[in-house]
C-alpha cells in the first residue's frame, strides 16, 4: 500500500475510518503502530499486536529495529503505521528538524521495510512539503449529513474520496456510517501535543477568573484546579510487567 493521508475537517470521520483499518489489520493477525492508544480488549477478533508510542518515541531507529526484530525478511505489508494529527510531528515549519532527513529516507522506502503508512491531518498542506511529496494517495473525508441531500438521514453518514496526489485523479468514493463499536475504541479527545497538556496553576486560574464578566444577579463560573487525566498507556516507565504493557480490563 502506498503512503496515504486521511484529510478532512474535524468530525468528518478521518479517525473513525483509520480505526476501521487498524481493526482490520489486527483481525488479520498483523502489527499496528500508532501515536494514539485504543481499547485492544474490546476488539472482537483481535489476533494481532498493537503498539502505542508517543510522537517523541516514534523515531526511525525504533521503526528500523522493529523491522529487524518483528518482521519476516523481504515481506511487505507486515505492520501498519498510523500517525494522527501528523502536522504535530511533521509540521511544515519544522522542515529542518534533526530527524527529518531520516524520516524522508524511511518514507521513501517504507514498503521495503514491511510498513504501510496512514497519516491523518485536517489539510495535507499542513504537513512538511518534503513528507507531503511522498504521499501518493489522499483520502478526503466529509460528514455527509452537513449537506442538504443527506440531512434527513437518521444516522451519521461519511464520505471518503480517494485521489492520486500526483495526477489529481479521483480513484474512488466510499460511503460508511458511524459505528459505536469502532467509535468506542479510541479517544477522540486524545492530546497529541504534550505542550498543550499543561498542568493547571493557581496563577493562570486566577487570570481566568478575572476575565469573566458576571451578569447582574448571576454567580461566577465554578472552577476546579485539577490536572487532566493521563491517557491510557501514556506512562513510558516500566510497570514491572515484561515484555510489553498489559491492557487494562474493559469496564
């Protein structure tokens, strides 16, 4: 499979579509590497292996060692690599990042290393042009219920239009509906940029309070100084269980 980029506005079904692909790979007994966690215990026919790594941990040395230790030699399509909010890792303004040349080489030869790649981003232009040039297929997503022809539908319908980025030709258009099964496997509010997951402080909290204009007879907004709950499997420290991390039991 060529490198694909799933694009579309928020709520257009990009992550849902990618999750369907992830589940398909796991059901086939293959590997998946992603920069977001999923609920592996809730996948009905999971015969594969899912690996979650943060953006900082997804490096070319890691991917190459994974290839050498987890893949059969000279065999394509053994692991699916999924990077959501790809511009956080491959932003067009960080074109000179120290690992960018290594990733350019990896993306150019990823199939020889046994990988298929899906990038997820609202707009393809937000990704570094050097990486963008190696994306052969763009799959643009739309929430069909936002269009008058489909507004009457009692269920959520999405459209995925696949096109070749080089010749701008449309390859196909697929329709799919929202599924609680697939939608429940991932956290749509997962934070990919650690810089945005700041710990609340009293100074900033007081600043927020001072900015509110309270209506006459009204009460100020109630606020609580708590930190955001950590994402599942986000702790990179060893828990004493080797090898790998154990998924939490489904509740």
